[in-house]
C-alpha cells in the first residue's frame, strides 16, 4: 500500500517535472526569438553603415555574411570629413549640456521649497506644476516662436531656453518627490542648529539629492540629444544631429550612406550613457513614465 | 518669503514659456494665419474639412486605440515570461536599447527593414523564402505573347494556342515578346518553321518573335532564334494534359499519336512568372500599421521594464498561496498577478497613450516623403501647418488646441490619481 502510493506520487511528480522542463524550454525559445527580433534591426543598420553605397542599393546587408570583403569605413570617413556633420555634433552638445544643467539647477531649488519649506498654497503650486507635465509642447511652439523673434533669440540659445522650460515640470516633480522622502529629523536638526534655509539646501539636501539629480541629468540629456521637433522649429542654421539627419531623409536614396552612419554616430552617445549609468537611466525613465 | 526665492526662477520660466504660451495658443487659434484678424471658429471648421488633416486625425485615432494596448500586452507578457529566466537582465537590456536612441533613428532603421524589395528589405526577404520555394520566379519572367492567335491574360501569365489536330496534323506557333536577346541561351539556333506532320501529330515552335525592323508577328523570320528547354503541355478539351514536351535548340517540339480533335498547346505560367515584388509595408495602405509595429519595438522595452519592476514588488506569499490552493499558472496570472498589477499597468498605458497622441519623429523617420500624407498624425500636421510652407499660425494653434483637448482627460486622470496617493 505504502509503496504503491509512493510510486504513484513519484510518477506524477516526474511527469510534472518533464512538463515543467518543456514549458520552461518553450519560454526560453520564445524569449530568444523575441530578443533576436529586437536586435536584428540595429545590427542591420550597423552593418549597412559599413557597406558601400552601390552595394546597399543592390543587395541586403545580410549578404555581408557571405562576402565580408565589401565592408568599408568609407561612410564614416566621408562623414567625419564633412564639416556640416562635425558642426552638427558640436551643436548637439551645445544644446544638450545647458539644456540639462539649467532645468536641474532651477528644479533642485524649487523642489526643496516645495518639499521642505512650509508656505501657503504650496500644494496648489506643486499640483499646477504636475499639470504642466502633461501639457504637450505643441501648445507653446507658436507663441514662444513669436516671443523669441521679438526678443531676438534664435539658434542654439533658443532651443536651450525652450528645453529648459519644458524640462522643468518633470525635473521639479522628481526632485520634490525625492526630497520629500528624506528623513524629516535631518532638516529639523539643522534648523535647530540655526542653519539658514540656503545652507540646509546647499550643504545637506543638494548632496543627498545626488541620485535623483543623476537620473534626471541622464534623462534630460538623452531627451534633448534625441529631440527633433524643438530643434526643427528653433535651431535655424545651427542644426543639431537630428535635424541634419532628417534633412538628409528628403534625399533618401542618394544620401543613404550618410544617413546610416549619421544615425549610428548619433546613437553612440545615448547608448554609451545607457550602458554606463543603467541604474540611473532606468530610474529616470520609470519616473518619467508620468510624462 | 524665503520659499519664494527658491521657487521664483522656476516659476518665472514656467510662467513665461509654458503657462502664457498655452493661453496664447488658445487665443491664436481664433485668429488668421498671421495672428492678426479674428476669424472665430473658422480654423476649427476648416481643420476638419481638409483631407490631409482628416487622414491625420484618423491615423491618430488608430494609434491611440491600437498602440497602447499592443505595447502594454507585449510588455506584460514578456515581463511575466522573463521573470523566472536566469538571463532576464540581459534580455531586458536588449529590449530596452531602442528606447535609448532617437525615435527618428528608430524610424529610419525600420524604413530599411520594411523595404519592399525582397533583395534589400529584410522582412520581405524573410517572407520571400516560402514564396521562392512554392512560387519561384520563372526562367523568362514577364514575357508576352507575340500575336493574336495566342491566348494570354496578362504578360507573365501562361501562353497557349488552340490547335486543330486534323488529318494532316496541327501546327502551333508560340511566339514570345519582351525578352532580350541575352536572355536566350547562347546555344539556341535559328527557329524551326513547323509544318503539318501527318495525322495525330502537333508540331510547333517556341521562339523570340522579333528582329530589328520586323513588324509582322506570328511568322518565323530569318535571324529569329528558337528558345530551347521550354516545357510545352498538350491539353485536350476535357482539360487533361496528354503530353508534356521540351522544346529543342531550334525551339521545335513535336508530339504524335494524338486522337483527332482540338487541343490547347500551352506554356505554363510558371515559366513566365515574375519575381515577387514583396509586401509594400511602406505603401499608403500599410504605413500606419508598419509604424505601429516599429513603435512596439521602440516602446516595448519601456513597458517591459516598468511592469517588471511592479512584478518584482508583488507580495510573493499571495502568489504562493494561490498556487498552494491548486490554481494553475494561468489562473495565478489572470486572477492574482494582473489585478495586483493594475495600477502599474495603468501608468504604462497612460504614458503610451500620450506618446501615441504626440507621435512625430517616428513618422518622419519611417514614412518616405511620398506617403507622409497617408501616415500623417495630429502632432506632425501641427508642425507642418504652422512651420512649413507658408506657415498658418492660426490653424496650427487650432490643431495644437485639439491635441491638448485629447490629452486633457489624461491630465485630469493623472492629477486625481496623484492627489489620492498619500505620499504627495
């Protein structure tokens, strides 16, 4: 009796194990296929960027598997010898760096006030800023364009000012929420010691806020580096990479070599940041999912 | 007072560059293209009448309905599937990479993937594999019949001739056009001139029925070469193939022993079948669907990551309790996991809906210039109307307001959700 029961139980668990093994392998296979689906387009572009123009027009990039001899760095050397592209890279940096620093500075201060200084209407102000998070920037393009024309702001500074304004709501939101999570006793102790609000902010809150600032910086830098719409409207002759690439799209066919290499060069920076600061990148993105 | 010092710079920037312009845009939407003359609701009325914009609104609605659901489902499925896999972090990094690069670049990457030519577009190259096995390109693609005595529906289809196999035998003249001299094998010689060969026979020739200066078709002229190796079928009135013959070096073929009667002499369509042109992913009919698929590739990793973070924070005891009670994995997923994840799924869904409404760079990247009108969406149309061509600021403002109105319910939803959260 006892033996029989044991055997039966053993058989059942054996069967379950086999079934479990199969469904586990099935899951693995599905995930491998999905991962391939996600990798192949990028690999295709990378390979294409190393192929000569005439080959790109006549055959697919996967042909390089059988004839790798056709690979060349020509597209890249053409691009790097192209002053417009080098200028575009510089312009992109000149846009992305201040567009990251400025909103963070403003938001770090504003976030502190909203989290730790009591004043009338604080919640209303914060709620208003949260509401601005979801105002599409299309709602501001035309009037801001007119304001900038009136005050004579154009090119890179115009793009930076616009990015600063539209980066602010999210930056304030993130900083305020991060500060609000800091222990209350810390501020109280400092205040009892007679530290000024400025000193508390500068000496205690700002350094403690580093993780939030890092996430924010990475999010905002990537966002402004990759931006097309704001740059199209405001950059004028000081074109950043995305405008450079989208202008070339008009000549798709003749300019494919430049486009593929340009796309790859423009992707290097955000991908590098992503791999170097993955933790902060994801934190910023998760926070940014309200945007 | 001190609070104001900390807040003032940010509030000044937000006031002048976000709040004021938002109100100003609403005002401008009631003015003409230069923002000078009041035109009432004209911009709004005109907006819904223009073809290009109607396409844009329709496409944006498709985006809003399909895209968030699609991406959230993919993200949820992959988050759950990858949860127990050892290499899940590598998997998630791979899926997230497209979210790091510019949306414009992703669009361009997919424009290459979607190329209609199976020779250069990967998706069509993959689709072409079964096509090449079951419907391969013929040896002489796109060939046309040369004279009125032949039957062919379209160039590239089967070519046949109805032949009477009488007491003297029948003759078939299968003249072909639209093939170059170079396409004919070099060993081919002067075409054979068929004559009746007696009772129960059909003799014929397959040849390139054209020479320079020749305007009479249907006759074998000197210097016209036969085409060897062509399969010719003799089919009787009941549709049965009674003989299958290959043409010789002079294009000749002959069959004998036929019962007297009428026959169809046919070169099957497979000989003339043209290479498959591929699915026109970037054509006007499929472009929005294709762009949405590219959108899944771009934002799927984002959905996966957010949902996976939610999944990791679920109370394991609850899931275990359900399993102990005998629930199957599917029941655990649908009755426990999903309901617990509802708040996080809502966050992802809302974020994707806003993305769908603001779609811009992807369309510019993926849609070739000639189909941009067909791929049009609200945000793209806003920019095109206000900042390209003559630049209609009034109409551009009206489109922006319309976009804002569509986002407004989400804004209200988010603020309400936000106020309900105890933390802030």
